[in-house]
């Protein structure tokens, strides 16, 4: 557990050295400090719509940027909805929000969004989370994307754990990144993992902002971040059934029609069950499109 007084390395609050975008040779840097639990403990998830106004007031009274993250159940569920939302802001601490019972009650997080309307939101890989946050009526007016900032600064490894270790000297455990976040109740170790994802996100933002300024790329970053806020949502992929595994072996219009029919039926089942399309049902061998018969030398 990291004590609340654990200092962030000084170079994380100023800027990285001139060669910061290059990998450091083994032995040149001290071993990173492993973060196991949030410095203020693991907060109890907010799961009651009646508690949202109080949460909004608490974070609205905080200072500086607000760090946000969302956990989905990709690979387990059909939808890409958020199953947990994490926030951290100076003066407000860390909060975990379970949006499922809140939305089931017909409510959303618009009060929280309104309280943070004039605040810069800090996310890592924002394009992955903005859609599911918007479903909860959480929409930023300004944001700073730490992954995009790291790319603009020229870092080779831009994952949250890698860039946090590189710039701040802290190691994040990522063993729950592919977990089924629709699980209820969420294990305490998962909640700790989720809270740690926003623990140092604002400090990371400051370190990357300093590096972008040093490289003269601040204006580029500002324009890219604005494009994320005001950009159009991504369009659905046309004819997604054409990405079916093994479709390259199918020949003829009749075979392709069978693939499309099977894909559409499986997609509908997955949608109804809210389970990942790939695992919702298996195509029996007798229903699979036949492989083309190879030509023989005598034909």
C-alpha cells in the first residue's frame, strides 16, 4: 500500500529529460515503486441514483483537472456500456461509480457532468471511453488524453502502465485489464485496480504537458484534444459479417449468403443475451459453409 505521503518523483512534476522519449537502458533508472492500493484506501462504489447529486457537489468543489476512466466488459458482453466509472480530483479524492443500478433506476450522471463542465477532463486513450461515458450523459468540454499526448511526444510505449512508470517512477498492475467488469459484486482487488488507474493520471498529465511544451507541440496537442471532444462518433463498419473468420475460403454468392445469414442470426442472439458475439453460440460443423473442393490434376 502506498502511503499518502509517498512523494511523486520530482521529474514527474517538471518535465522529462531531453532523451525522455527513448527507452532507458537497464540499470540507468531506479526500480519503479509498485502501487498496490490507493493512498487513501479503496472507496465504496456509488450505486444509488440519490447519491449522484452529492457526488457532483463534491467533485464540483474540487480543484484542477479531473481524472476519469471507465471499465467495460469487452469480450464478455455484447454492449460496450461502462460497468464502472472512476474519478479523481484534488480536494475531492477518488470515487468509483457503479452506473448499472443508477441507469436501471432511470437516472444518469448528467449532474456530475454539469458540475465538471468548466473542468479539464484527463483520460488515457479517450477514444475508447468517450462513447460509453456519453451513454451516461458524461461529456467533456475540454480534455487531455495522456495516451495521445505520449504519442505526440514520441514515446515508443504509450500504455498507461508503461508511461506512468517511465515518467513518474511508479508501476501499475494490469492483471485485471481484460476482466469481466459486469461481474457483481466486484472483488476488492478489482476495485483497487480501478482506483489506481486514476490515482496518478493528473500527475501524468502534468509531466506530459511539460514534455509537449519542451518540444513545442502544445498547440498540436490542444487541437488534437479538441478534435476528440467535438469529433463525430465513429460510423459502424459496413457489412461487418464480411470479417467472419475463414470467409476467405468461401466461394460463390450462395456460400456468402449463408455466411451472412449465420452471422446475422448469431448477432441477434448475442444482442438479446447481451453476451459477446464470438462466444454466444457455436456454429455446428454441419452448418458451416463448405470448403471449396480443390481441383485435381485430371480435371
